[in-house]
C-alpha cells in the first residue's frame, strides 16, 4: 500500500505544470544589458544580414513592374537600407526602445502594385519616365498613409486599444504575425533545394545541437548560428555556380540558385547618399492613399505583435500599453520617411529579426543599434552592400523557416497566463 501511494505521489509530481514566468529565463543578454563591443558588432552584423532578405525581395518585386532596371533596383535597395537604419535608430532611442529592427513591409506591396498597374502609368512608353512617375505616386500614397499611425499614436488612441489585449487575445495575434509570412519560408526554399535545404539543416544543427556536441562552444553555436549557416550555404552556391551546375537549368532556377544573377554589384554606385524626394515631387491620388492606409493599419497591428515578441525574447516583462503606443507613433514617422525618400513601400517591425533574438538569446538594444549602423554604412557604400545583397533568396528563406516559427511559438507561450481549464476561456 505504501509503495502504491509512493508511486502515485511520484506520478503526481511528474505531471505538475511548469511555473508561470513573466520574464523568459535562459536569455544571455536582456534589453538593457550589452555584450562586449566586438561581440556586439558581430551580432549586429548578423541582424543586418537577416533583414537583407526583405530589403531585396520587395524592390525585386516592384521595380521591374515599374519599368526600372538593375540600376534603379540597386538604388531603391540602397534607399530602403538607409531609411531602415534611420527608422531603427529612432525606434530604439526614442520610440518603444525595444530591440526591434524597423524595415520594409510586405503589406504595402499590393497597394503599390495597384498603383503600378494603373492605366495612367502603364501607357507611358519611356521606362525611365514611367519608373519615376510611378514612384512619385507611391510616395504620395505612403506619406498620406502615415497619417493613420501618427494620429492614433501621438493622440494616445492605440494605448486604449492595446489595453484590451489580454493574453488570450494577444496569443493569436502573435501566432499569426509569425505564421502570416510563412509563404516566404518553405515555398521560397523549394525554388532551390540544393542550397536552401543545406542552409536550413545547418541552422538547426548549429542552434540546437552544436552545444551538445562541443560543450566549450555552446554560446558560439546559438549566437552565431545564422551567420555561419548563411556563409556556408552561400559558399556552396558559389561553388555550384562556378562548376556550371545550373547551366542547363530553367531561367527561374538560375535566377534563384546562381550567385551572379542579381545584377546588383555592377549596377550599384560606389558611394551614394539617398536623400528626400530624390525621384521628384510626390503626387497623390486620394483613392490610392486610402488603399495604402489599409496597408499601414496592417503594419500597425503586425508591429504591435512584434513588440510583444521582442519584449519576450529580450527577457522583459509584458509590454505596457504606453510603450506600444509610443512605438506605433514612431512607426508612423518611419512610414513618412519611407514616403519622403521613395522606398516603394512602408515600414513595419521586422518579424524575422524578432525571431533572431530567440535564436541567439541576445535581446540587447545596443546590438540592434549596431545593426542600424551597418544599414546606414552599406547603404552609402553601395558596392559593398550589393555583395551581401546578392545572396540567393532561398538561403534567406531557409533561415526564415526557423525565425518565423520562433515568433509563432512566442504567441503560444502567452497561453501560460490563461486558465485553460475554464470553459469561458475555451469558448
């Protein structure tokens, strides 16, 4: 009888729930702590490399449809990088002060394409004139759209909305923030499995298993897993390209797999400073402006979810409504900067960089500010930035498969604050 009671007690202890923790344990550096400068520079460079994927994908989609060539695409990428550096510094110094990178937003692609395919612009024969006229129309719409986050932020209206986000309602918001971009993961990886799958495998190996294989290199394994994976997969892609592995492949396969098909290195200027209204005076169609404002609302919601993830993986307590409100205010300023400089898109908090905080377990604000410095540096010295921007996109997609999953898992973790035994909660 005693043995039965003892085994029963052991069974009860085994199935006890884990304690609820507001701050995530196991983080090496929280938001306010910082690694030494050499390590901070390497980690900041890693954040810069991760955000390059989105920075290249958006102009690659939009610029050819606008009539632009490789030179225009390279200039738009440089502009997008420069403005991303400014927005990230503003957000980390004045805005939410969370470790978030503010980059380009995919939500603005659809309204931008709607402007591009307007009959008014498709009838223009000269591709250079068409590109500039279309870009100016997108600029006007983006500036118009920035009014929404600026108003709801600086008037304190978003703070009222965020107060109603309980853990039960915030959880699906954060989960969908991660899963909503998964079409940029495995579907893009499948375009070139020969380099995408090794990159994914190496990232999983370095971040999850290297510490069990080599005990002394435990911290190096997860902190630099992304940059090691990208470097090895990029080298593999270069070897396959030089060996002529894709010589008889389709044009789509070659553009995805080869390292010499981006056209950015030869088209980029050695030194070029992006400046406001470099494409000319913006024009505005109110209908296009309201369509772009809908995209700004999507970016506003997505960024709120990313703020929660960044606080979680930075080992901070849940984000107060006032901090989210301040972050949205400066996100609106960032969208206005996008419109002024002419990036072809708007701004949002980077989902992939929030996932990177979980991989390297470093939530330091200083590291993000260092990455912003790299954005500004390589946007001005275009040739050097173009070398990194020529990394095949399936390699970035392989990394995103892991990073987006980490963001979604942060949303699942919020359910620990809910009473899952309540029928009201289940409803």
